[in-house]
C-alpha cells in the first residue's frame, strides 16, 4: 500500500555544503521577511500562487535535473547500499538536524515535546552512536516533525506565496525562514568544507533515495505534476501545522447548495482535515 | 409532567439516530477496508486484472462517483452536457479502480484501525489509520455523505492530503485550458498505463 505524502523530491537540504551558511541564513531571513511582508499584502488567489509562471519554469528545471541526474544516482545508491545502512544514514542526518525541531517545539510552547525531543537527541547521540541508531523511538521518544514554518503557522501567519526554489523545491513565504534556521541550528554547518561537502552529497543522495517511491506515485497519479505537487505540499503543511488534526472544513456547503463554487473557496471547500 | 419526559425521549432518539448514522458511515469504510485487506492478501493470485474485478463492485457500493465527479470538476460541471458528464464519471471510476488495484498490490502485515468519527452538518468524517507491518501509521480519513438512505465515501484524505482537492486543482486547469474531452482522454490514458504496468 502506498501513498503520496506531499514530501517533495527536490526538498533536500544541501545547506550543510556551504561554509558561509550563517551569513547566508541571515540574508535569507532578511529576504523572507520581505517576502512575508509581500505575502500578507497581496490578494490571495485560490492556490496562493501568483508566481505560477516562473514557478513552473523552476519546477521544470528541477524536474529535468532530478530525472537526468539525481534519480539515476539515487537508484545506484539504493542498489549499492544495504537497507540497514541507508536507515542509519537517514537516522544520523535526522538526529543532527534535531536542534531545530527542539527549538521549534519551544517556540510553539510545546514544552513536553521539547523535553522529549531533547531526550531523543541525547539518547540517540550517545546510546545510538552519533545518531546512527534510533533506540529513542522504542523508549517512547518518537521522531517529531516541527520547523519554523509550522511555528509561524501556529502563531497565525498565513502561508504566503507558493514558491518553487531552484534545487530546493516547493516552499512558501512562511516556510522559507526555516531554510535558514535549519542551517543555523545544524552543527554540521560549522564544520570545515572537507567534511561538510561529502556529507552534504551523501545526505542529498540518501534523501532522494528515500523519496523514490513518492515520486513514482506522483508520476503515476498526476495529470499535471506541477499542480499535484503544489496542492500536496500546501495540504501537507497545513496538516503538519495542526499536528495531524487540522480544523475540519465542511464539504457540505458545496455538495448541497450549488453547482457553482466560488473560485476563492476552491481549495478550502475540500480540505476536510 | 409529560414535557420533560418527551424532551428526554426525543433527546434519547436523537442521540440514538446520531449513533446509527455514525455506525453506518463507519461500516461503509470498514467494508472498503476489509475488501482492500483481502485484495492485498491475495494480490499475486488475483493479479492486477483480478484485483480490479474484485474491487469493482466494492467501490461502486462504497463510493458516490456522481457526487465526486461534481466536486472534482467544480465550476465546470454545470456547463457539461450529460454525455460528457457520464464519460467523465466512467473514466474517473476506472482510474480510481486502477489506482486501488495498483496501490494495494501486496501484503506486508498491514491492518486498518478505525479511530472514530465526527458528525458534520450533512456529512460524516471517519478517521482511520493503516498500520504497516513495521507499525508505522498512515492517517487515512474519509468523508461520507448520505444519498437517499445510504452513506457513501466522497473523499479520502491520506496524511492530510485530500484526494479530491488535489484532483480538483489539477482538473480545473486542464478543463479550462484543453476542455473536458482532453481531460477524459488523459484519465483513460492513465488507466491504460496502470493496466499495462499492472502485475
């Protein structure tokens, strides 16, 4: 059984490859503050995508790079690397990026979550040998998914414009600052390039490999992959902001009143969770 | 003296009918789930075609494709001629069937769990999980509406991603740019590629 979860192929994190990433994160923060400002003042279309044209170009660029380079490399990696090793690689990168999760638990006043996250990080970093193994999950400290975009969502900020970043993939004005915070809170960022470059390459390939099934589903199911990915991304983000339990919006009004939904309602009408 | 009694009685009846609808809606979802589980367990003996045949009557009894078609074509439905509507419904139904036959193509110890339900104004929300063999949970929520006496599924939301909303966004662009015939052709093309690849 397989599902498309809305996680995107080019949603990897090549940040740790960049040495001067802290300066970059500050610039990115400033930039996104600007974008966020624009986002609130614009008139929201149904899919928050006034930049659809340039977004589509970037999407196509990413997609062809993905198909011609990253997918073959990821498939080679899957072929050459036993599953437990890939699982450990995934664990280790998840573990080293966990400070951002803990910080965002705190920012959302989820103190139990922050405590559990800290416990998880400590257990997996020590008993789990630098995060290669995940004994924390079986100790009742499961992986949680928090980031700065979710924090802003929790604080009531709108999603802002949808934007497809070159290499990085789907994003939004609200989610962009997380690119910087994830970078700043990742210890690997502060190591020398001799370490971070190969690790960044490994992380990217491993992440792409983990998403091979997702993209298969996308390729099979989507009639218009760009729209498919955008809507999946937006809904998935909403789902995460509400920790899997978004307020229900009813389809009743649409089903029972009229055949002609208002354009502005289109995305909200059917988002039932 | 009679009044409070009547009130109590009506409250009780109301509560009972609420329970009944909830149970009915949940039963529809569980009917689908047990058919899916059965399909997964017998996936290889059935083969792709066999899985489609097995699920065909199940989807017809558990989904309301007419209502779904109306929703996913959105603003365009009103202006579609009856034959176009029927062609769309037929293609959409086939695609749903092929997608299920493709996605539920093997068994790895999965099971379904029903978590609960919520009553909406005119619909019922049934929350479930599919639990994989290695105990990972995938959230799978269903929206059902009542057509006549029966509850039917009109939307499936997997991990927060609404199938209908996704399709509606896609279809809207295609109908607007290329027309309904092109959309129907694309749906049929998807069905054909599932069938061609199906094992």
